[in-house]
């Protein structure tokens, strides 16, 4: 209903009644009118209502996930019914009058069937009778033409049968192909290569996560914390977007990196791996597309941007001493429990990260998991690729190290090398990379190559974006003086 008449209640515009479906029969014949005039013809019924019944919306299924961390800590999105919409009332004859809308100014709505006037339009004298007659003639002519065309269309398509005639659209939605550069195009291309992972431990506990096809041999890349509960004595299944389900087994896990590689049992032919991008070239503001199964809702696509880079975020779920820190990509794409292990794509559909954690505002443990608040974190794909290749080749991860223990305290102005290591061991490993570069306990590392280091977690995250054997430059402070040291990163094998 148009609202052009709002505010015009003071203009005495006469309402013109709608055209009746049959010529009106006067209650009493006027003088001079023959009493045996033929009766008015019956009006043909009009077409039914154009409102189609609305299909009910199925209720969503909630998947239980891991308990949330303490307040302010990242939460690892490892994995309410929608109200049903009643069907619209069936069409009938005669149609009911439309519901009377409310008007903000308190005026009355125009009469049903009356034309609505512009606020500048004025009635042109008392010509209502002539107007009614003209409108009635026009309506009868239009109705006759429409009826004749409708009959011709039905007759020409009926071919003598008594069944109803249906008309199909020439371009149905299933025939539409989305452009490659659009979100719909990226999703259409990527969804067949994304799987929903169901991990069930031996005691029946488990959860839901996500993974994606890494190669044509059937390797699936995901988070370690998605599969950890079922890695030793549980069951793992991977379900594709077409509903096909396959059993899977763990090839290798890296707790520190929070990366795991699965292998599909009886992998089908024709698997399409997702293309891998270059996470080092990602810029803040770049578009992102996340795919996963938030709260068990498989094949969910969300969008956002890269909102920050090089965020030091704890890897894993915090349950193991082997967990550490990653230099994460931060995104505001909606990520929730169940998105873990899923791909974070760029605008071209290439993987730039593995969705791993979300910021939580929940209080302590035991409270319900929080949803997305616009702060999600992904493992850079360059790092994940290096780890995946290690796991596929040897089954165990290799971590780069500098051979020094640093403080995990924040706001220290850098990564402070501790005076002592764990269990009383030296803070600087004898003959290790840091020792050979001349670093000592108490030194404060402020830069790693060209990246500023604010704390111990920042330093570890930066180290783990490299590989053992890489040469790096550290800038540090000692006794108020700044110096630099070049060293070659060492290695530590396995999570023990």
C-alpha cells in the first residue's frame, strides 16, 4: 500500500469506488424504465491469490563443543531452533479486504478500492458518475482481452488433455552460474572440496569441526584440536557437501601448530584440492570468505576482511604443554564452534589460512560457549602447508627454535630471555643458535627480522612462521644498549 496520502486527510478528495465485478443492479427501477429489463450477467470469478504457501523452516541441530577458556582468552571453535513459519492462508473467492495499515499521523487510510492521490492532486469537479462509467467500460474491455488471451494460451498448450498447464521459467536458479569473482562464485567452487569432520572418542565423546581437501590422494587438512579426541582410539568421518560420507584416519598431528592431516579411507576419484594462496602477501582490508560447520550447520559460508595480521594467539585448546603460539591472521568473518579447521579464503578462492580460534567474552570454565564477536583467528596457510608436508612425509612435526627460554609475560617491551629455563635447565641452550649468536639471559629481543616483537608470545609466533635452517636477524637490548645478532634456526622434532 502506498503511503503517498499520508498527511492529506484535510483535502476532501472523494473516494472513487472500485469497479464492481458485475454491473450493479439498482434496488428499484427509476421511473420510465421498463420492468422487464434483462437481468445483469453474472461476473466470472477472478484468478486466485498470488501468495504462495511458505515452506516451514526446519529446526537447527545444536552440536556440543569444548568448554570455553577463561575470560579474555581465545576460544577454539570446535564444535537454536528456527521458528517455523506457518503456511499462508489458501486463496479463496471472494478475496478478503486487505489489512488496514496503521498510519504514523493517526489519519484514516483510503477506502478499499479507492485510487490514491498525490498530495498535489485535486479533484476535478463532480464527475464521479462519468468517471465510474469510463472506468467500468475500460475494465470490461481489459477483462475481456485478458480472458481471451488466457483461453488461447490454455487451448494452444493443452493438446486435448484435461490436465492443468504449467509454465517453466526459461532460466531456473539451478541453471545460473555465478561469476568467479563473486562470493557466490567462490562458494560454488569451494564447497565441494570442504568436509564436515565428526570426531568420536572411544568413550562416546566428540564434536564437530571442518577440513578441506589438500591433495588428490585424499589428504584432508584440519586443526589438531578437532581430531585429538579420536586420534588414538576413536572414529573419524568426513562428510562432503553432497552428503557422501567417508571414514578417515590420522596421518599426523602437530599440537604446537594445531594442525592435523587426515587420510580418507577408500577416497573417491576426482577429488579437487583447494588452491593455496600466499599468506605472506595478505594485506589488512583484504576480503575473506570462511567455510565451515558452525554449531553443526555444515556448508555455511560467511564473509569479512582481514582485520589484522601477526596476532600472537595460543595454538591448540590449552590442554597440552606442547601448545604454543601462532602468528595468526585476524578476520571479522563470522567464525563459531564448528568452524575449526575450515578454510579461510581470499576473494579469488585461494586458501590463505585455517580457521582455528575465536575471541571469547565468557567468564570462567563451565559456561556456555560464546559465538562470533567479530574476532576470529586463522593459522597462516604458508605455515600450515609446511607442517602438512612434514606430517605427510614423516608423521611428526618439526619446530624451528632459537634455543632460548623467554618469558610469557605481556607488556614487557619485547621478549625477555629468562635467567633460568624449565626444571632448572639453562635459559640459553649451550651450543644452540642463541648461544652461538651471543645472546644471554636478561636480553630483551625487540625485533625478529623486520617485525617488532612486543612479548614472548609474539616472538614464538614469528619463529614458527619459518622453517628450521632459515637465517634470521634478531634485534635486542642489553644494559640499555641495542644490538643485532644473526642466527640460523635450529629444530625440535615431535611434540614430546
